[in-house]
C-alpha cells in the first residue's frame, strides 16, 4: 500500500469563489491501486463515479488538516486500510461492485469510529482555517491597505500591487488568492468612492 503525503498546509482547503463553504475533505483509499491519501471532493453536487461504485472509498468528511497533522492521521489510519486490502485480496477486482457487504460493514465501522475521533473538537492549530477578507480587514481604512496605502483614486495597477503586498505580509492565512483579493479591494474602493460622493 502506498501513502501519498500532504505537502502544503493549505492543500486540503478548497472554496470556490461562488460558494460560502469549502469543499468536503475525505480520507481516501483507492482499492485497485492501493493508494491511501486525503482527497477533496471537487464536485459541487454528487459523488465521483468510482467512489459511487466503491472502487475508491471515502471516509469522512473530515476537517482540512494542515500537512503535519494530516500525515500523522494517514499513518494512524494505515492499519485499518491494510486490513481492508488484506480482506479483499480474493475478491474480483474487475467488477466495480466487488466489495463483500459483510466485510465492508466490519471495516467501515472501524473507519467511522476513527473519523469521528479525529473530527471531534480538533486542535484549531491543526486546521487550515483562512480568514475571509471582510473579517481580516474589518478595522482597516483604505490608507491602511498596501505598502503605501490606497485611496478612492487608486489605479488598477496600484490595487494589484497592494493586493500582492497584503498576501505576502498577512498575519493569518486569507481565503482566496491575489486575483480574489484584487476584486475584493476593487469593490471596496468603488463602494468607498460612492459613499464619499453621496456625502458631498
């Protein structure tokens, strides 16, 4: 069995810009290839066909753990995964529904208990939990964003430079990339400009 380790602290976190919540994360065991890893469900509805057909088993969902904790969890889960594979050696792996239901119940019960344990009240330091822009910049004025600050007359180039700067110096991880922050700041500058016009 091969364990694929998590490399980056934010690797298990994915939130589409049009959604308020991140995608679900699972411990994944691919049965034909015998690969154990964490996986994100990138689909916004439904389940991938090989998971539905039980060629790949997902256990969870679980929190978006940072790399060190995620890899420790994979090592701890490995005996359960090996037990699954050992008990299925004689099954017909050419069929997409080759898991014996009795065997499935026995190992999935152990896996469920494991997932429940790691998901209950985890240490916040072990979870990748980025700040949304509104919360992070809640008490900051325009002149406090970017190395030299921004104004309602700032150009798109200046906004992009400010966004790149903030992504580098942010004290906490931010929920989005530079392009997302550019759009957020642009909207904020526009809103501030309109409010100033209304006051005149």
